């Protein structure tokens, strides 16, 4: 017959256990807490193995990770006290408060408080586990990444990394909360008292090992070591501030930052007048390092007036870096820059203490190549110098684009962006930039802007923005191949056979279909674990930018697409730290041969078709071509890719 135990029965049973002399001097709530803590620590190597496919016995004596021993401990303690003493007593209140209330850290002495609680109070509250220590661990991870990227001659480049597994995610805390309750229930319902005493003795020994491996002296040494690293990094920065963007930057003043956005005579002009413009075939950028007024209702920028500027005329700028393309620029609204006494600025509705950067999300946005090529990369080039202390004003506002790249935008600016169409008020800024810098197709040339960034800096910025963990292939085990699977045109007609061949070569194949690629946040994480990316010439190949350094990008180049393939995706791959392989199809692998015949100029002389104009060439080779890949021939290309990864078929 099943026995139903009420809370009162359980409380009574626990009181009888606590008065039983056979148990000895043991404090049962304390035993519950210790057992929960020990079991949580015991489970950590197994959860590490499930998640990372590696066995690490050291996880038994380390903090952080799944499950949280701190949360399990205080949960089991509170449950035991509540059922043994009742929920109306002060002991239960103390136990609950211990588990739920945030430890108040004095900002000026947080390190000493943390070290004291770590050594003398192994049990900490769940909030501490998921809040303070979790973010401390992430901070340590970031510092380790910074040290890892320093040049070999840096004084701290060989220092032992900080331990970055300190805290817990909310999921880990909830899991441990449930585990603590279960541990308590199992302990009192199913474990014989004699075996329980032996188990508790074993768990106490484990706790002693844990404490022995985390003495205050060692913890304080780590704190001191962290302080030393920060001081050395500051010293290195000051001594190497002119060495480019690979070094940490000393915080610059607004005029210094603005000066980086122009070059040559424009720098002299900016210093003299507070206003200057840069112009080339692709883009036009105007900079003011003095206060400006921007009427977002009319998108008129009222620039400062000086005697040296008297001869300069008003300007009209379309803040989208594709001036050479009339079709794109027809989709971009103009911004008018007015100067002089004949254009007095209106009164300010909002005054800001950071500069503004004005750009358009119009043009060809909606296509991922153009989104990165003409907005995201130029936006990084133009605004990264401000270290997030700026405000974006986005003309031709497209909510879908803003939502798609919200992580990028929020990492470039700490402030809410302004949509002129919805705002319509007058804003005053200490300075402003109208327009975005542009270098080349999916490219960043560090020498084009003083103290500029490189493409590798941009890739690191993307890893930070999307929380991508893999920087290079050194941590990869089985190679992952992502095959971009697209519908017509330029689709792989024998895709299933291709996947089979790839699998036999040892790849774990991921088919990237349009619905997967539409979510940039999720697809970036897929590509961050990718060793080889395979796809036909298509805008989706822009996502090569998320591949870890050392990965291989294989582009299937169709008939008539040689120049476009190399220019838009092949050339930029090297600057991204990638290996690039072209698979140029034979006429027999193109569907065009069945339409035009083997001897037609479409097959034998694609240049003659291209000479008839872009529209004709696009219709034939981009919109009218599919591929039936030679499996034997393409296998050789993938074997070459494996070789570049240091692997064999």
C-alpha cells in the first residue's frame, strides 16, 4: 500500500531522527547541505563531458559550471531546516534569507570581501553565483583573450591565464535548486542511517579537499596578479599608442577621434575650422568636431561658423557609401549641411554629451552582402574609434534591418539610436559625422584611416557582439562542413550525392538553408564552429566573415562568374584569415549546356555575353544557371581543403 507523507508527518519523522542516539552528534540539516554540495561537485565532470566531450576530473574541485554547488547547498539546508524545525521559526527564516538575499558588496572593498567569503564561507547565495561570480568569470575570460592576442614581446604575453569558470548561469542555479531539494528528499527517505554516516564522512573529506585547493593565499595571489596585469597593460598601451589598432587605445578626446576620420589637407582644415569633408568615388563623409544642431524633422545639420569657413558652401550628402551606383542612391535620402549666419539653427529640444553619426539604412539593404559591405563594415570603420560613446541617427529607417543587426549596433553605441521619421525634434551634439567610410568589397584597409582597424579586428568585434567562442581551429575536433543549400538559381542539382561524399570524407555536414541563414544571430554561431564553408557564388557567402581563422572557404564558380566570384568573396577571404579554394565548374556541370548547346558563345565565350551589358550577363549566368557537380572531381577539392586544415581524408 502506498504511503502518503504530509509535511507534518515529515517534520515529525525528522525530529525523531534528530533525537535518535544512533546517529550520533550529526546535525542533519548540515549533513543535507554538505551532501548536496558534494554531489553537485561530483556531477561537474560528467556535465562537462556531456557539453564539451572531454573528461576533466579537476571540475570536482573547482567552482562554476553545471550544477552550482553553492545553490544546491543553501537549497538543501533551507529545505531541511523547514521540515525539521517548521516554517514558522527563525531558523527557517535565516536559511531562506541566506539562499535568496544578495550579498551586498562595497565597491571599494569588493575583492577583499569576495576573498573572505570564498575562504571562510564556502556557501554563498544563489544570486552571487549567477550574478557577481558569473560576470567575474566572463571578465576573466575576456582578459585572457586580450592577453592571448598580445604580441610575443609584450611583458604579460606568457603569464598564466586567469581562471574563468567562477559563476553560474541562471539555468545552472535553477537546476541546482531542484537538485538540492531532491538531494534532501532522497537523503531522508531512502538512505539507511549507517550508510548515510559513511557517505557523509566521505563527503566531508571531499569538502576538505575543495577547501585545501582554494586557500585564501592562492586567491589573493590571483587578485594581485590580475591587478599587476592591468597595470602592465596600461603601461604597454601608453608606450605603444602609436602602433595601430592592435594595441589597446588610450581614451582620446573628441577632436583627436574626429581627426582620424579625415586625412591629408582635410585634417588641417578640421583643426582650423572645426569642419572638413572626405570624398572619393564610393562615399562622402563630413566631420565636425564643434557643436552642431540637427533637425531630425528636416534632416538639416547646422554646422559651426568660423572666419576660415566663410568661403565654404552648403553641402548635401547621401549617407550611404555607394555613390557610383545610381540605382542604390535613388533609395537613399539626402542630409543637408548648412553653415553661415543666413542659416541660424533652431532651438534645441534635446542636448547630448556624445557626438552623432548619421547614416542611411536604405540602399540595397535586405541583401546580406550589401548590408555588410555598405553599412555594417563602414559603420565599424567610422564609429569604432568612439568606443561606444556616440549616438546613431539612422535615415531611411528599416526596422527589419535594425532588428537583424541589433547586437552589432548595440556594441558600437551605448545609446538608443534615433529614427528621424519617428522623432522629428531638434538635437544638439558636441560634434557629428555625416556619412560612412568605405574601403572596398568586404574589406578594411588599416592604412586608409589614421590608427584604423583591420579586418581581423572587425572579426573579433563580431565575435564579441555575437558571443562567439571560437577564434581559430585549434580547438576543433571533427571537422564541420557547412554547405549552403539554395533554391534555383545556382542550386546544386545533385546535393544529396555531395553530402554523402562529404560525410565519407569525415566531415559532419550541416545543410544551411535560407530559413537558417535568415537568422544572423543563430547562423553566426553555426559558422563559428565550421571548418569548411562550401557554396556557389551567392550573397550568402558573405557569412564567411563569421568563420574562425584558419577555416577554408570553397566557392563553386559557375560559368561567366569568375570575376565576380574572385572580387566579392575570394579576394576578401585572405584578409579575413581564411584559406580560399575555387572550384571552377566544367561546361558539362552547368545546366546552361542543355539550354544553349556545347558550341554556343554562352558556353565557349562568356566574355562576349558580358560585353552586352550587366543585365544580359546577369540573366544568363546568375539567374539562369544551376550545377550538377562532378562528385569525383569535387572530392579532390575537399581533400585539398582537409590538407589545409592539417587533416587527411
